C-alpha cells in the first residue's frame, strides 16, 4: 500500500531559521509523521540569513528555471535543497534574488515592515505549488503553517482545482500568533489573482490584514463534519438503558469525519440529484467529536463507523 504523502509549507524551521516557536513545530511535526510511516516533503523560503554553507544547501538544477508572474512581471524561481541527517528528510528552499536575498526576514534594520512582503508571500505560495508540480510528487495532504503560506489554500481550491496533481488533495492551515500588525499592500487581492481566478476568489483579502489572510486560508481549507447513523443512535439508547448508565455526558459520533463537501456530494448522487452548492466565503468553523468515553463505558462498536461507505 502506498504511503500517504504530506507536504508541509512554512516560512521557518529549525535549525535553518528560528524566529518563533513555529520553527520547532515545523521541525518536529514532519519527523513525527515520517516515523509513523508517512512520506514527507517540506518547502520554505530561502531567506538571506540562512547560511547555505553551514546548512549544505545546493541548487536543484532540474527544478530551477521557472518564472513566477506577479503584476505581469516574471520573477525567476531557484530551488535549493538540504537534508536533515538525523531525520532523513529533505527540505526544499525557494529562492529569488529580489525577494529573499536580504539579511532581514520581514523587517529592515530599522524594524520597518518591508513594502513588498505581499509580493514575497505571493511568490512563495505560487512557487511552492509549481515546485511540487515539477517534482511530480502528488500530495495527499498539504499542511500550511503560518501567514506566509496563507494563499496556498486559495490557489489549490481555485486556480489548481482541476489540476490532476491536486484534485484530491486535502488542505490544512495552522494559525499561529506570529502575525504582523501592519497591512500588506492595498492591491493584494488583485495582485494575488492568477489568470484562472476571478475577483470573488480573493474577496476575503479585502483589507490586506493578517486576519484576512487567516480567514481566507481557513475558508479554503478542508472542514470536517461529525455525523452518526440512526441505527447507532437507537442502539446507543438501548445500551444506556440496559446498562443503567445515567447522569453522564457522553459524545456519540461515527469514528470517521468526512469533509462536508465530500459527504453531501455523495448523498446527492445517491438520490440522483445534481451536486450541491456550497457557500465559499464563510469560515469553516468546526470541532471533531470524539466518542472514546462512550465506547469505553458501553463497550460499544459503531454499526456504521464510516458514513462514506454505507
């Protein structure tokens, strides 16, 4: 059986660049997933303060040479790679002379927020997707970590929605407290568009704030739903009565949590109806319900544990 492939996209990672606690998370989480049998790739910008010699970065000629278009300008993309010897993981670095070869990361020596941080983010997000395409590595999950990767969910669900490389890819976005207080360029929502997108696709970027980046990314990420089959509801009630279980709060939900879009599309097809439509510009707020306590107390196994298969 093929391994599940997870792509991590972040702007910092230990030991290459440590700005906040994210650096340790992006170092430890991929390794933990790899040790559980997942296949991992990691992408991050090659900021100018990342020491190439010490970290043994070298250019990947077969991946370099692409151009990323921003504001009708072609920007060359250079790909470099380094290995984490203790983890046997490869980290790919996206480089561009204009955007990344400066000694500071997001602010200049006087702590002024760079005016082109919006374009640097756009370049990185577009470049990350194009790099994966050129690698020919089809991810099952793309995990975006922090605001610098916040446009990736939007691109994957709009411009690359029908691309065979990403058609079945699930998107996860992690929000961290490493945001900025300034606003990015006021024309961000226009600059971020690709020829395959329309203005409404970037509508949530209207004020160019860090919050709007998070809201957009969350909206385009994959939400999951909590469901339970009627047969299981009836059986649980019978078990509660038979075993005289009272005065306890128990969660009851199927073991699997499909995407809202996947589940309801499946149900509409079963009934011979056209695919449902979904509101695209409301954040996907959700919680995953866990039934472990109920299963333990009642020694209960769900009749329909996976509602995508019944």
